[in-house]
């Protein structure tokens, strides 16, 4: 830990943790309460609930409380509870309530908690069964310390962070608009490319090649059946317009399954379903792994090279086929799937192969330019995230705003924290 700047102090975050009062499960409050975005924990406006909708796992929290999310994957997401004259405020028990008292500005504490170093510490010390069930216990806050300056300097730091973040957010909004426009450009490029072939003969996908499903994960086999592990593609690997091969898993398969399902370059892969955005999305296998099969939720289309070009089919299915999949697939509230029969029936314009190749060459020239711009915008988004963290790091090293030797030292503020802890009823908000 770096040396504290002059006039600064340090205190364990556990000093600010309070045991918020839980709502009685049998109680139906007459007043309305404010519920902070549960369970998504996103930064958005609070939702107003009546007593009958509150449930029994909410905590009553006071204004100026800093709520720290304790559940993966949003560990260290924060919310500062504002003043609300006509409403009480409640929060899910997945928040850790911190009350900074009279000596630390809640906004200062909130920004401090948003540092990557804090998030990494909390993530390392989370416990549970793994994944989204990992949680931070409030007791771990005894190992995490808040570095804080004099109260006036806190105000200057918060003001400067907000000024710089406002500028950064404006730049981010411009980047996000640019990326949305690029997405429209991509869609327009595909539309324009295929428009010239709107009168071409229509064939069903099943007429253009062989379509098969893949190996089923976890299937029961008869005793004595020999299998071996082999790499396989899952729905997560098959994205719209590309394959993500960063994380390849293995599945047990027989030699016959491996021979019949082994992918070869030029195979078109299409997802059976899952979330609606996954339905029918896909791309082309290019032999990236020497021996690889596919899961039963991923269809493989092996085209007749005299009838169809893989990229022609993939571009068409990803764009125009998506509407067909939505209309013809089986759907529930959030999930959708397409069966083999419907997939084989997908109508596709089928000009001569030479025309398909010309379309693909021209379309990919346009898309490569869009991709270059998109990658540049994405790189700038990552730079902005790093810049946000650099601003916070500089702020809490005492380098973001000038120090004033006339400011009351934070050690005096620390004494007030101790007094307030010893005499809770004497904690005065007027000291802020």
C-alpha cells in the first residue's frame, strides 16, 4: 500500500457496515418503498413498489447509505441512496449497506468502491458454490481499507471525478452511437448485396446439402461401448458471423460418432436455439482444430459445392434466415428453437455458384471496412474503461486535485468516526 498523502487517514470499511433492519415477513407496510434494481443491479432509476409487492427479503436503508453489491458477477456495483421525502427506501439483501457517517462523503466512498483493485479483492474473497452464486461476506470488509482525505478535499475530488466522467460518458455515448450506426451499415450492406438476386430461383436448404445434428451431451450408453474425449463445438462457440474458439470443451464420443460428425472445412454451422438471439445464428468451419465434432444443439450443413457457396448461405441465413427462424421456430417466453424439418425448409435464393462467389467477394469487401471501424470503436471503448480506472486511481492517490494545507486533517475526521461509533445517537449529519 502506498504512503498516505499528507492530511489523509485510513479506516477499515467494516467501520461503515450497518445491520439494516429487515422487513417483517408478516408485515404489509402502508407506505410505498423504493426498490433498487433487483436482481440485475444495473445503474438505472429505482422502481416504486407498494407494500404488498415488497416480499420478505428486503432491508430498510436510510438516505446517504452506500449500497455495495455482494453477488457475482456484479461484485462492487454501488448505489448511493438519495433523499426521498415521501418514500422510504428498501434494498435487496444482496446489497451490503455502508453508512459513512459525518466524516466521509457517500459519493467519495462510492467512487472508491468502484476501483478495479476493490473489485478484484472482493472477487478473490467471495465464497459459495461458484459462478453467479459466489457472494462476499460483510466480514471481509475488515480487510479492505478506505483511504480518505479532509472533507473539503473529498468534495473537490468528487467534483473533479464527476467532471471528468461526464466528459468521458459523452465520448462513450458517441462511440456507442457510432457502433449502432455500423451495425445498421452492416445490415444495409447485406440487404443491398442480396437485393440483386431477389428473382433468383428458390431452393430449400435441405436441397443444397446434407443437414445433421450432433452428439448429445451426457447421453447414457450401453455397457461396454467404447468412447474417447474429442473437442466439440457448443452453441457458445457458434456466433453470428464468426466462431469463438477461445474455450473448447471435450465430449465423450464413439469412433463411429467421431467419423460421422467430424467437421471439415466448408461445413456451415447453425444453432438450434436457446435464447432468441442465438436462434439460427452461425458461421463456417475452416478446420481450425484437427479433430472436432459438434453438439446436438448445433446443426451442420455440408453443402453440395455445385449448388451453393458456404459464405453465401451463412450470410443469407444470419440475416434473412433469422426472421424465418423466429416465425417458424418453437418459442417460449425467452427461449426459441428450430427443428430439423423447419431448418431443411429454409428458402434460399440460388443463383449460379459463380454469381454467389461474386456476391460474397463484394459483400466481404464492404464488411471488412465496417469491421475495421467497429474494431477501432471497440478498442476506444476499452481505452475509455481503462481511463475511467486511471482517473479513480489518481484520485485516491491524492493526485487528481490540489491539496489545501488549511483543510482540517482527516485524522480529526477519523476521531469523529470513533466518537460516532461509540455514541450512535450523537452522529450529526450537519457536520457534513
